C-alpha cells in the first residue's frame, strides 16, 4: 500500500471510530439481533449471554458465557468476512461510506461489473420509484434509509424499482412498466438472499414474506424479512439470526408456489436446533398479499384477526366445542386450556378445575417391556407448551405430578381416577411409533436407519422434530435427534451415525477412491458393499472377515478409513484399542449398528487378551455372553452386527487364528503421484458433506444381492479351490475371503459401474492372498515354537539354564539359549506328531519377528552376552504370545 493509501486507511478508521451510528450499522450488518443494552444470543445458548454496549464513544459486544474478549465493529466484521484489515476497509468503504465517496476516489478502486452496477444504481436519485411506492400505499418517509433505489435506462429515465439483499449479492428489479411480459428480474445470487431492512431486532414477532413490496407494506407495524421469490432456497441457517427466540409468521402468498415455499421453510426450521417461540401461517385470501390489503385499507384489520392464522408450532390443542357432549362421553371437558370435571357439592352440580393445562399423546413407543414411553404434549392456560416423555410406570398420579412439575409451569389437581379417565381417552387416539434401538439395517421393516432418518425404497426420509419417521406404513422412533433429547449426552454417539447425502454418487466416488489407493481401494469398495449386506452374507456362509490396515505412521491408513467411514457420518473416527477399551465395550460398539462399519484402531500385542478372544468369535458373529438377571442360569449373547476394520503398525502375530480371519492391506510408505494426491484431495473435500448418495445406490441392489450372492459365491469358490492350482493349497479361510470379495463384485458390477475389471480385481486379490498365505505359515510356525517351549516350561523341562528375564530401559526381555532349547522343541514336536522346522530355518524366522532385539554389543552378530548366563538371543517379552505369570515366577 502506498503512502496515500495508508493515509486514507488511517482517515477511514478514524471516521468510523468517531461515528457511533456507523459503528452500530456495521455491527448489525453481521449480527442483526444486536441491540444496545439488551441481551441477545450470539451462539446456540439456552439463555442470551451477549450484550452490545457503548463505552467511551465506541460500541463493543461482549459474550459473558465464554472467555472471549470484547469485540468492536472492526473485529466483528473481520471475523465474519475472514479478511485482513486492508480488504476490510475497502469493504466498509464500498458498503457503508459509498454515498460520501467522490467519483475520483471510487474510480481508483478495482470493481467487478456487478459491483459497478450496484454503485451506479446507488448514485441515482429516487423520485419516480418513490411515487410508485406511494401509489401502492407505502409511506416512504417512514421507511429506513436506503430501503429502495431507482434504476435508470440508457436515456436516463426511471425504468425499475431496485432492492439489494443484505449481502449485496442480489439486484432485484421491479419494472415500473411490464417489459416483454416481465414484471421483475433478479441478477446475482438468489439462493439464500434476504431483504432485512425492515427487520426490527427488538420485536418479539417476525413476518417472513415473499417479495420486498410486502415487507415495506408491513414496515409501520411489524418486523419482517423478505425472501424475494418463492423459488429462493432459504434454509434455517439463513434465518437463524432473525428468528431465534421469536414468534415466526410465514406470510407468503396463498398460491401453489407460496404454499410450497412456506412448507419448505417450516420443515427446515423444524429440522434445525433453533430455539423459537412459535410458528404460524398467515393465510391470505387467494390472489391477495400484504400490499393488496394495504391498498384496500384492510391490512391492519386482517392481521389482527386470529382466524387468519394457522398455528403450526407448537401444535394447538383445542378446547371442548360442546361441554355437555364431552361430559357425557368423557366425564371431563376442556376450557381455557384446562381440564374440568363436574361433581356434586351441597346438593348442587359444580365445575371443578383439575389442571392448569390440557394435553395429548403424540406417540406411544413400545419397547417390549411394561415400562414403555409415551411422548406427551402439554399446553397450559398461559400459552406455554412443552414436550416430554413419560414412562408407563410414571402414570400414577404422584409420579405424573412429579414428571410435569420437572418442566415447570404445569400442575395437576385431580385424583388418580380422573387422571386415568383423561389418559384413557388419549390412548384411544395415540399413534404407535416403533423404537429403533439398533441403527443400520432394520430387518423387520426392510429399511436402513440413520440417527436422522431412514433409507426406504431408494430415497432418504428425515425424522420429524419428535424423532419419528414414517415408512412402510409404520412410524419409527429414532431418539437421537428428537427435540426431547436435544441436550441429552446419551445420544452423542448415535448422532454421529447420520445420513449426509453429499454431492457425488457411486461411480465418481469409486473412481476417485481407486485412483487414490489402487488395489487397496478395490478391496475397500467390495468390503464396503459386503458390510452393507452383511446380514445376507452371514446367513449364507456363516462368517464375515475383517480388513486389517497394516503400516507405519503417515502412510495413508487413517485417510483410507475415513473415506469408508464418511459414508456413515462425517464425525465417525473409530474406536481406539489403546485408550483403555475393554472387550465388552468393543462388543457393545459392534452391536450398536447393523450392516455398518466398525473401525478399531491401534491393534497391537499389548491389548488385553479378551479383546483378541472377542475378535476371534466376532468373525463368527458372536460378541460375548453375559448372565441374565433371571434365576434360570440363562445367558444373553451380544451379537456382532457390523463389519470390522482394524489398523496397526505391525502385523497381528499374537495369534495366528486371529491373523487368518483377516484380509491384510499393506500400506507401504511411498511417494504419492500427482493423480493419487489429486483424487485423494477431492475425496477429502467431498467427504465433508458426506457420501450418503453412494449408500443409496448400493442399498437399491439389496433384492438382487439376496437372490444372486450364494450362487456366485459357490461358483467362484469351486474355481479357486478345485480349478486354480495356485490357490488350491491356500488356507481354507484365505480362499473363502478371496471368494467373498469376487462374488460381491460379480453380483453388483452388473448394476453399478466399478473402476476396475473383474480380472484386475482377481489378480490383485490372488497376489494379496499369496502374500498373506506365506505370512500365515511363518506366523503359525513361529507360534508353534513359542507354544512348545511354554508347555515345556510348565512341565519343568525348561528352567533357568535355558532362559533369563532381563531389564533394558524398563522393558522386560526374554533371553534364550536357542542351541539348548532347540533339541527340547524337536522332541516335543515328535511326541505331538507335529512337523518341526530345522535349526537354521526356525532361528531365521525368529530373528525376522518384530519382537527380536538385535545386538548392540560390539563383536557379536545377533546374540547378546548376559552376565552369569552367557550368550543368548533376546526378545521383547511383551510382544511374545506367552503367559506372563508363568515366566515371571
């Protein structure tokens, strides 16, 4: 920046610092709810904790709910725009000081054509459009400053009334005369555009209208914002700062487009977590809007009539239409949102109020127990309403009173009999919503459930604000996103398992995945499809393998896993086995979703043996057994419902049985090509919005997968086992794992387009299987040696002349005299009818294990000299498959 610009920037800053009105305008541009000396919400808070105050000639905003420092208009604008100070000053000059900027100054600034058009329009006087508005009944002198502008044609004549949205990204023109059949046009970005010049932050009610003329028509009496057009895509996030803690009135046109837009805005608000007081729909006469009624001098009277509004939220429970009929049928009636009964007092019939509220039951939630919940809606005589769940056991009058008292503002004065009569009438009309306890595939309803909705018949249906969604003729209750559980931490984990559609489908996702990870992605794609149909696979073949991501740090294991996990929610990061996880906690995690993906991180030799045991049985679908509280000695088996993916920095050689249950993907460290890097970066970017559409496409193939999988599995298995000489001698599990992935491909590839051919997948899987088969053999033979010497140790055939436990840097090392132990190992194998390895081969395999400690002593090759023991080979004790107590005695 040159000297003159520096001087100008300094002058501009001082001008703003010395103008409190300008400071306030800047702050309210970004935080429209801010009003001097009145608390408001700056974040999602239960109660407002932010305040705007004027101190020594400067406005400051302070949030007392956090530790953030107070912010002035410069801080607030910079944070909102994400720019540096020079860019901010340019923005402030263009948007807040443009009327006082000279033509010569403005010409020095670089402007886009769009910005130039805005500037030119702002420089026009407004006599013609002012007359136009006044003819339409709008008092222009009472409107806020810069509420409207005038557009002139090339001849200098006024041709349109112009409005800008709050961000000046939209130029909305209303032509004074119909031009080629066109009344108005929008230039710029319509989606999300809001006109908020008539918004009043201190008003408790806000009208959302269609078209700016309607907003100006309400300016004298109501706070409003305009959405310009019914085709404008307005979300709850666009509205959040305007509607929080307010009574919202949807006052859009009463035609097809207006009704659809109102319904869409209502659904968006209801699906969000915005705190609002109420939502009403203002129902205009057909072909009438705010301005039409204003011109007819009927607007004020129309808006004051309650009958012109439809209560949308909270739901309104009506009073009794006929007291005597309700007494006859129910033995109670409703008046002024209270329950009344009639009884005899001193020989006369009297009315007795038994509550200060009335209620309804929205849903009954059966769970197979005698303590099922119901969702109640309570509405008291002061207009307060509340949702809460009450269990069946809490419907006695004492517990019921406690339940409603816990939410404040509600009291019941009646007897148990009177409560029972009211509840009986409500139960006759209650809807049943079946509780979804395990997310993922729902076999009883043939759909797939996320925490925020379900996939049914190829489309996603979102839960309503109660957490209920209708599908297959049934109502399903998924509690995680119900407003009742909004602040409950119990559902934090479930909320992460949510459907996010994203922008790409299976073909693009799989192509990018394959470009980024090649053969490993081919395995990952088929494994993912198998996970989504795991119940079918398990029913047909009785097992489901694990995928193990093997490699050091920084080689792409975590990124690979995230690409798969993002299909089930962007916040799913997996479960660490190093963070104190127990076998029971891991088993519970595997039982919480069905046909999904569980990611277990950092598998190593130090994890508790029970986790290894769990993983062995999880392959066969069993979690763990626990005793039931009954007296008949029965147990309950926790099921493994999801596919399991693990990772680790070295191969899981602690158990050959576990290793054989895995498909190993070796992530060797290498430099990624430009194509791989570009594909990965694209996936990472797209993953932020989820890959839900990929799941949609895969799940559409369920019926075909059910029909074809077993046949294809049998065909491929017969080929690999009996016709392919290279795989005939592989372990049975290894052959079946390859068969599974190839069968998945053969079924789905006729429906979805894969990035690799069958032959390419076949070759990569066989090569991977060959390497794994060799590893299994090595691990099995090494483990056979350790099992043998452990038996010999327990049988007292091995003693302190054969081994020593030594300490090095707080690590326990096992030193063995291999030449003395080998003859014992060989005799053991002969006695057990097991094949033994020759001396040199076994020693080479032992020295090839990660547990082996290479020598640091000069003059030696692999062995160490241990004081009072002699020459020995050392191994890290913690990494060996040995019972520690036996050896440390």
